[in-house]
């Protein structure tokens, strides 16, 4: 599903964020990238999403070499991915329901399909009762689950999460303990 072949990324400042990365992640595999701040984790995600271009090497997504993918084709590549960003990127003027449905509007899903799928995925992440609320009315953990629901709603072939375990108060789901 994801393959890096001799991928390097050097920024214009001279900072080498990725050096000769070689790995593959197959369908059904879970992969976790662990490293210190500034070690290139987010850069790898940006390379997969085509937010950044590699300085060297090739990136293959779902069997297609995306290294020279035209900008106009990038949105189609991203449709195969569910993405949870570290800052969640929720739309503040939209309800929980509409934030999740927005991902379906983008791919031109039918209203009927949206009405079926959004409540199902909100239930999956434990937010059925929060559909009419706005992001500012939710805890950090609940906002994170909205972002997860939005990433899952179109049944992507892969899920990519940038720092999915950021600090949140676990009272959202497990009492009053704090986790990092």
C-alpha cells in the first residue's frame, strides 16, 4: 500500500528531514513511527500526502508511483486515505455531523448515503449524542474522535494519523485520569 524507495527530503534551509528511507507497509498492517521531535515523522506523512515532494527516491501508494503525480491528481490520491491531523482541522462553523459529512460532500456522495453513513461512523467513535454540537463545545478527546470519524467515513484503504496520542484528558472516555 505504501512503499518508500531510497526517499530523501532536504528542505531549502539545508535541513535533511528524511535520509534514504526504505520501507513498505502492506494492506492490513499497522505501522507506528516513533521518534523525537524534529526527527522527520511529520515530513514522512507530508510526503505520503503529497504536501511535500521528495528530494530523491520514489514513493508508491496503492501500487502507483506518486513521485511525479500531477498536482491535479493529488485530490484523487488522497481519497484513498483517511487522515487525522495533529490539529484535527475541524471546521469551527459546522456541527459535528457536518464536519464528518463534509468529507463525503467532497467525493460527491449522495445525500442518502451521507444520511446513513455519518450516524453510523459517529456511533462507532462514541459521538452519537454530539452530532448537533460545534467543535468549541467539545473536549479535546471528543474533537479528536470527530477527526477520526471524518477520516473513516469514506471507508479509506488506509488510515494515517499524525500524533494520534496527543495529550488529552481521559475523562472523555475513562474517568478523570490524564494520559500523554
